[in-house]
């Protein structure tokens, strides 16, 4: 649920942003349940980075974040989640964050109101931590009922498989205000929704009543009878209330079909339980809807629209604003915050930000207001920076998706948006970002909130302190201190504005200092099919750039070509340095070749199938210059043997013609190819699994394959992981690396015949392992939404594992 699902124009900036079983005859893909779900604490310290010896590389932020949740016991402890599967916890008020991973995106956190050590997080199942978020165990479904997990599809999304083969999810959860063992949860199982109650911490559940679909929250009135709690269950346009043991359904605000967001709190002095709700067309509801900020103090029996104080600040006759999220303080519900967008404060000026009320929404003040007028942006005067604002302005992050208020202190508030987590500790008088630190040299370093997607990290061969990060959405980043700090590398330096979103590849000339080529595009996340699933690829933007000063300024050199999402560029290192031969992949166009250092290009598609070849990656064999091309798969339906298959090609004549190389049986989605530097016949191929029938059947045809005869025959050397994104190689110690979307990175020291998981790396969506040119015992792991990890090439022997690698059973 972020901009990775669509292309959105925001304030003049284009951003393309961002969660086995088969019986008897076929294999089931399952995980070691005891290790995965029963994690013991003791190896990880509070407030550490990725996991002790692992560290993060990058400026921080840069991706959509959600669910800010503050501990009721200690406001320095807070959590946020990312739609790219990572979750984060801080123990020091946002000065630093630690990432953890629960196999998918977390859609809510709940702190136990009694036990300060207990936290719940809902991902592909409901998880529980009893050590303040250090380790996590599965609560629902019960671990005893789990027989495995299946990882399927373009994002290797996981499903828990239980003995009864049902698909279930937790829609909402509340813990009794006086009893940690009593849980109230709304489950959706095989299409049916109901409230269940547990009196033993989730070990056993009893159904309370059926509910309609679209449930959002469960609220408990604190001073209601302990043995007969008053319960409020909010739905898309209703509130179900149990009081004195009797249930009734109260309608939502009159005229509203879909409530975007609810929040609730209890004023103990006035004995008032308040529910707030917002509605209207906006980011979370694209349909026409009545606009409102609603207040109820009787459980939804009556509602009052209290948006009037805000609308008085809105230009009469202008298009309606958007109320994106609402949050009140649990113990002080008279204080309420609303995230707003498109508030037209005069005929030339629109504003986004956060409004605050201290009298139950009767009057409002604009606590944080970013303004946009005549093509210019003006960040709020009381907002304190961050590199995203510095580079892109406030329109990049927009107004908050979500607002999290400290339950006992309405002055402490966290917000999350398209790229930032932001905090106030003085009730909104001032706001400060908590995702990045600015160093004395002007560069930025992550605080641990790593939510960027990348394609690589590249060191200047003539200056190892000069490094590039190849990012998507935030574009190319640069460092001049060996990766200690970062700044944007796309600002006012010749790169077309429509190309800056994603840098897919960058390569330095090995012989001439400062000479570098890069391919960039306005389309992100390739080769994921979601990017062309609805709109096709014809209008993808992007091109090829050249620099003679190590990337300080750039010149587009593909202007004579139609724009495309260029994804790879390769140098023929044996060619004349003054007339370099180059090859470039244009996704949907094919292969281009230059014989004059990139000044001119010619299409070289002879032998390549399809009208829109999804040319992804070219590899050049060092021994003889033979080229190999990866063409990505177009289909998603599990079919094979048709024109939508991915293809592996070979060219023996410098791309003049291409011939198909036979791939392993059952494989139609090659993702990368790597050749042994000392044995030209030794190939390793990675592949992405294709869909199989059955909702719990694993993908097939993925993994890693070995050929010792130039691709004439293949053997599967890694079958348990069906979603391998990339292979890489370190010639210094003859070690191969692999990484993919099943929460694992691997290494092989025997030519790829066997693979060992790199322990301690736990991000769900991994893309590529890059070697550290300064230390053969260290690696970088590039991820799809979790930034760049840096750590021991051998992994960590003793560590808590958020995610364990899958095992194949028969």
C-alpha cells in the first residue's frame, strides 16, 4: 500500500513508489518451525543495528512507512513498519532504530497495557514478543497447527499452512486493560469474520460473535466491568458495541459508506469514551465519499462532524481537501491530530501537514503546514530538516499516512509518510525527522530506518572513498568518505528530471579515471511484472548517461534513441579506451550497442524473440568476449513454453546475432548468469519460480542451476529457495554469492555445487550481494525495500534469526 503500486505525480516530482503444502505426491515447502517461531533472546542487544556485526549503509528513510506505535510504559520505545516487509523499533526516542522482519509487512502493533515487555505485531500471522521486541514468536495460528509456509508469486509472498488448510488473518487486536492474558481479536478465516476472545494469552480462543467484513479496530472501555467488558468493534461504516453482555450495531456517520480511519480514547475524569472517524476521497479511498471528521461519545449511536474549524481555513469553492489519518491520545482524547492534504488556504496556495485540536475537534490549529504555491514549495517553519526535504522538498514525503500518539502523553507524536518518520515532543510546536543524521561534512547517515530499494553499490576504482548507491525512488546517491555519509547525486547536474527515479546500473571505465556510464529510468522496481501489468511498457522513460568527471556532472548520450527503461550497461574492457564498445539493455526495446564510447547507438536484436523484448542483463565472458543476455519472463500465470517465457541468449559475434541457450527443464524466468573466471565452461544460472496450481503449492522452476558444459546440461544446486534475484562472485577467494526474496542470502566456496545460508541477514526481499573491495571478509547485501546491509561474508554463527531459510521435504 504505497507508491510502488502506481505512478503518481506529486507537486511536480514524479515518484514511483511502494506483504505447502501438497499431500503425498508432490513436495511441500516448509520452514523449520521451531527455529522460525520460537526465538530465544540473549544474542541481540537493545538498540543495535541489523544484528551486532551487521550495519546499514545509506542515508536512511526513502520509502513508505506506516503504523507508528508508542509504548504506554515508556514513550522512548516506538515501532514503525514498512510496506516493503521491514519493521523497526527504537528504544531511545528515535535516535536509532533496529530492523526486524516477520516474513511480511506488519499492519499493526499492539503494546500490552499491563506488561511492559510484551508487544504484538501482525504480519502473515500474529506474532508476540515478551522481551520488548528483541525476539518474536507466532501466536496465531498456533505453532502446533502449522505444517509449513508457502512462498509464491512475483514478490514471494508467504502464507502459513495449517493442518486444516484454512487461510486466516487477524484484522484487529486489543489486550484487556487490566489482564495481559485476555485478548480480543477479530479473525477472518476463509471469508468469514468474527470476534474471538482468549483468556490464556492466545493459546485458546472462543468465538464471541460473527461480524461483517471490513473490521478495523477493537477498543475496550477501561472502566467497564472486568468480567463483562464493554467492547467497540469498528467497521467500514458501523460500530458493533457489546455492553452489559448485549450486542448492538450502530451505524457509522450518516451518509458515509466507508470510514477511512478510526481512533479512540478514554477521559477518566469525565468518564467519556470518545471515538473519532474520518472519511472522504483520498489516498486510502479513491471513490467519491462524504468528507468528514466525526466525533462520538456514545459508541457510535450519534456522530457530529467536527471538520468545520478546519474547513474555515479552506478557500471557498476550491476542491475538497483530504483527511488522510486521525489519531487521539488514549488517556487524553480531547487532544486529536489529523493529517490533511490539499487544504487550499488561498487561491494560489495549497497546504499539507497536520492539524491539532485540544477540545475534541471543536477548534483546530495548523500544527505543521507545508505550502505549495506557483510551482514552489515552502516547508513548515517549525519542521527540522532531513535529506529528503533538502533534496526534493516537502512534496516528496507528503502528509502522514499514519499518526501515533504516546498513550499517556499527547505531546509525543510520531508520523510516517512516503519516505520519512517525523516526531514532535512538544505537542506539535516543533517537528523533527528521526530517520537520518546530518554529519559535519554535510552528508547524511541512516539512523537505522532503512526503507530504500537498490540495485547495487559501486566503488570508484581510482578512489575507494568515492562510492555510488544505485537506488530506486530516491535516485543515485554518492559518498566521498567510503560510505560513511551520503548525499544525492542527481541534483542539477545534467540528469533529465524524468530519469532520476531509478539508477539500474553504473560502470566505471577501468582504464581512464573519472569516466563512467550509467543507465537511469523514471520506472522503478523492474523486472517486477507489476510495473507493466496494467499500463504496458511503451511509455517507460529513461536513457543512458556519460560522465567524464566521476559523476559530478552527466550528459545524456541516448538522445537519438526512443526513451526506455534502460536496466544494464556493459563495457568491452578489451576495446580501445578512446573508442569504447558498450552494450546496453532497454527493457521492452532490446539490446543497443555503441562502438564510439556511447556517442551513438545501434539496435542489435537479431535472433531475439518478441516485439518488446524484456532485455534485463548482459554478461560478457572475460576469456573470449562472448556475450550472454537475460531476457525477463513476461507471464505470471505459471505457463511455460510460449512467447512470454524468459530466455537466455548467447552471442559469439559481439551482439550482431543472438542464439538461444537451452535452459534447465521447467525454467522460464532466468534472473542472472555468472561464469567462472578460470573455467569458461562453468556457468551458474539463477531463476525465479513460476506459479503452480493450488493455493498452498510452492512455485517451481526457480533456484540456482549449475552447468559445466556451457549450458548444454544443467543440474539444480539450490532448490529450496525458488526466488533468487541475483548471483555474484568474489575472485579474491573464489566465493559465489546468491540472494533472493525468501529472506536469505547464500555463499558457495565449491564452485556453486553447494550453498550455505549467511546467518544474521534476515530481510525478506533481497536482491544482490556485492563484495566489499576493501575487505574480502565483508559483503554488502542490496535489498528491495530494506536499504543496504553491510556485514560478515561468513555470517554470524550465533544469532537470533528473524527468518530461517526454507527446507524442501517429500
